[in-house]
């Protein structure tokens, strides 16, 4: 693929040489060689521009170099798009595999691909060009938009709704029963039927092994553009806003509301019936027991403001020494004559 073609599709300017060079691969700065396109997104690696063997480099507009470069307002985003151009993802051929079971009442859009051993239930609707890899199971009444990709082993339960361009990675379960039980006086439990649904809006990606439970009543909703990492648990009745990020092993309890552009890093946990405001960041292993106002960075368990947590954590290792000093002072005071 010619560099000029890549530049045109990315909307980048070419600087420092001719744009007719052939690009075969996209690689990192250290590994790139002739025929490769690489990128510089972090200024601290700028010195590597002098040593990389790449044919061309994606850089920001403020980078001064005489190398052949593509100039992009956001080099990291341009890199991501270049990967898709130079290394396009394989697509299933349209059609229904002979081993798939598709209910005759299902509505299948143009260009849909249904892979081996898939099960498509009654009343399911699949939008144009959507792909179901092997062993995908769609219960009755599921509606999936256009240009979605459901990888092997995905299960979507009854009546759940997925928007356009949704990507569901391997082994994800959307719409399993929420964890709802009423306790009898004798200590036994009565199951609360989970009759709600899950709504996944456009451009969401849910990665491998994660679960999104259906609501007891109403809906669990994942907002447009939100990205959910591996092994994340979203409980029943949770609402997540747009363009939020939930990293690996995050757990969100039922009926919690998460705003727009929220970042919950690895192993964050949030209790039920709270609100996490827009643009909140929770650092790794934070436990959130109460609502968090917008534009707050929190850390620790229970969650406190990040700067306070940093000061406190700097003291943790000194606590035994400080305790010893306090006890020594107490002994001196006890020995002091009245």
C-alpha cells in the first residue's frame, strides 16, 4: 500500500520525502524496518526517530525532523487507523453455514455472515453486514444492528438489543439473569424473576469473558462508545454513559449509574445504588462505597480523593516506626514526675 494512499485515507500531510514509498506493515519504533510505518505519540521517545529503520513515521505537528513522516493531529489515533488499513481484519464470507440453526422467523439483513454451529432464535433481527462467528447463541427476540461482530462463544439472551458497530469478544454473555433473590424469614431465598433487558448502544466493545446482566425490571444500558475490558461484571439495572472505559476485573453492583467519559481502572469495585459522575477516574483496586461527584480522581478503599490517598499511602510503610515512637513517648510521659 502506497504511503500516499494511507495519508489520503487518514487525512495526514506527508513531509520530508516522496509519498510513493510502499508500506507493507505497521510496527513499533524499535522493531520497524524498511517497508514499515511506525508512529511517535510520546515526546519522551523522540530520540528514537534518529535510530528507527522505518520507511515512514506518524508524528504530531510539533515534531521537527527531516525524516519522511505523516503529520497527524493525534498520532496515536492515526496509528490505530493505519493498522486497520495495512492489516485489515479478516471477515466471514456472507451467508449461513450449513451447521447453523436459524429460526425461520429470524430476519437476516443483507451481507450477514452466520458461522458454524450458531443458534439464532425466533424473532431475531440482524442488521446488514453483521458477523456471527462460530457457536454464537442468540435467544428469541434479540435485535442486533448493522456492522456488528460477535466472536466465537458469545451468548445474547432474550430480547436484548445491540446497536450498530458493536464488537463482542469471545465468551461474553449479554443478558444473563441478574443476581436477584428475596430472603424468606427462615433464611432461604426466593428467586426474583429478571424480566428486563440489556441495551448496548452504538460503537461499544465488550472484551473477552465479561458479563452484562439483564435488569430485574427495565434495562441495563451501556452507552455509546463505551469500552469494557476482559472479565468485567456489570450487574442488573446498571447504567453506563457514553465513552466510558472499564478495565479488567471491574465489578459494578446493581442499579449503579456511571456517567460519561468515566475511567475505572483494573479491579475497581462499586457498590449498588450509587452515582459516579462524568469524567471520574478511579485508580486500580479502588473500592467505591458511595457516590462520586463529577471530575474527581479517587483511589483506595474506601475511595478518597487521589491526592489525599497519595499522601496517606506514603505514610503506610512508616506506621510501625511511628507507632514505636508514639509508644516510647507515652512511656516517657508515664515516667515523668507530677
